[in-house]
C-alpha cells in the first residue's frame, strides 16, 4: 500500500506531465486544423467544366452542391468566418471530371459494375502563410451495380464523393498532423 508521501509524489508527477502535454499541444482541436492567424475563409464557386469533356456525364447543380459541401466542411471544422471576398484563406477551382465508366462485364457483354469518378482541380491560397499555397487535383470514385442507373444512386454517390474529396482538400490545406 502506498503511503501519503508516495501518493503526493505520484500526483505531482502526473500533474506536471499533464500540464506539459496540454501546454505543448496548445488547445486541442478535434479536426486537427491549423488555421494559424487566419480569421476568414473564402470558397469561390467551383465551375463544372467536366460536362465539356467528351464522354462526361452532364450533372446539373453539381458545381453548386460541391461548393456548398466544401464550405460546410470548412466552417464546421474550423472557427473561420465564411466571406465572399478578401478571405485570409481562399479556395478556388473547377470540377474537371465527372464520368461513369464500366468496371467489369457480364457474360452478355453488359456492365456488371460501373464507376462514377469525380475530379476537382483546386487552388488554395493562404494569405497569412504563403508557403502553404498549392494547386492540386483531387479525385475519388463510387462503384455501383451495372443493373442500376446513376440517377438511382446519385444521392448516395454524391455524399460519398463530396465527403471524401472535401476531406482530402481540407487535410491538404489545413490539417496539422
């Protein structure tokens, strides 16, 4: 059994370690976002240029829905204020691919599985820390049975695509892991 002196010593060591960890890490942020001194974020409209490519699927409102998904993710995971212009952090770009492709065939030469692929070209500017600016392409896909039409799985597909692509953009620009 521990005596009182040993117990106090143990509590003191634990307290010092706890304070050391909390002070070295600063305020813990569950998203892992590092916004530095930035106070505002600007997410410009992501125009859909994918529908201009041969073989692409035309999807009305894709640009609006994707832009809103990126705005929502950033504002939900940070304390940044969303602004229409003059933001400390600026996201802009375009949707460059939105295409359904057959992934495998059946014995009857029909698609057994289809893949919806979406790609977004992003330019990120950090006016408070310019060495973190980048231009990069982000892509993801959603597989669905060849017996289903895109229209029947579109809601689920967009949820998966938007979640993954916006999270990848967030991680590339703000995650401090």
